[in-house]
C-alpha cells in the first residue's frame, strides 16, 4: 500500500477495536470553487417566499455577465436539478465579477439543515476575509407595495442601509437567511438582510425592488425594466389561470357530485 492510500484511509478512520471500525462522518457540505478575492462582498439568494433572492441574483448574473467559478453539493440537498435548453444546472452556483460574489440556489434548504448549510458556507467564505455578506429573501405582507426591509448584524453595519431600506424595528427572520446572518453575527462579519415585500408566488417586482437597493449600495446602475416586464407577464398568466379555475368551478355540474354522510 502506498503512503498516499494509507493517509486517505487514516483520514477516515476514527477508532479501531478488534473487528469494529468507526468511520468519521463525511462533511455536510462540499464546495468546489475558485478562491474569492479578499474584501469581496458576498450576496446570497435561496428559494423562499416569492423567490425574491433567487430571481434578483440570477437576473444580476445574466445581465452583468458574472463568471461561474464554482458550485456546492450536499447529501442533504433535495434530489432536484433545474435545466436550461436541455443542459442541467448545478443546484447551487457561485459567481464572481470584480469585488462582487454571488451564491444563488435553485433548491430550497430545509429548516432542519439550515445550521449545517450556513455554517459550511461561512466556513468557506470566511477564509477569504470578505468585506460583508448580504442575503436577499422575501417577506409576505398584506400590502400591495413592494417595499424592501433591511436588517444588519450590528449598529455600525445598519448605518450602511438605513437610508436605502425600511429598517425593521422588531420581528423575526426564518429560514436559511436567518442562519446565515446569525453566523455572520457570531463570526464578526458585517451581515445584511434585504427582505422584499412579496406574496407566495414568483415575484419579479419584489426582486426588482431589492435590485434597486443593490444599485445604491454597489453603484451598479442595473436596469430592472426587463424584470418588470417579466413581472407583468407572470401576473397576466396567474390572472388567466385564476379566471379559468373560477369558471371551471362555476360550470361544474354539482348535482353529479357524490354525496357522503
């Protein structure tokens, strides 16, 4: 046996007692990527209410021509892969352009594994000494506006966004965004959360509102008009589906429905 093979085996062996062999557990998260430059701002978006973060950051990636530099995988990820024009996409991707890095996902992260995922991501990000970490998510309200609420990990960090967002005075954040911000707080990394006002449906309008905040924070001048046009198309499609469902319900021959009880 070569020394290299021996080292690999020893890396996985924890204890050996007679015929019993205990193996060290595998990591929860594997990241395959080029390194990030120091002082990079890392933006993250995972599927949630309105898909606000995913839509906003994927739009940025396409419009600003970010470079795909890496991906990540985990045994905890759901068995789901998106495709585009017949080509499979990695479910979580890492992009870079200048001093902006983007981590965007097509898959939701189950609440039971949010700690493992946020911990693994921040372990990787922290080694590159980032300037800050920013997460984008949706917040469901009963209002028609598309306001963007902001939170930060420290009073000092909050000053960066308090004139660009509506600061949440009190409340709670859930999901992977909350876990990421908590990890930033613990590690002393400036962290920000942008929460776009949304509904429980894909919401490009809310995503566009969060991009407008990013425009101010990073001097992007990114045009959101194509995204607003997409929003109009989605809204028309949803209204049409709603009308068809309503018409179907009204014309159903209820007398033919079976009765129970």
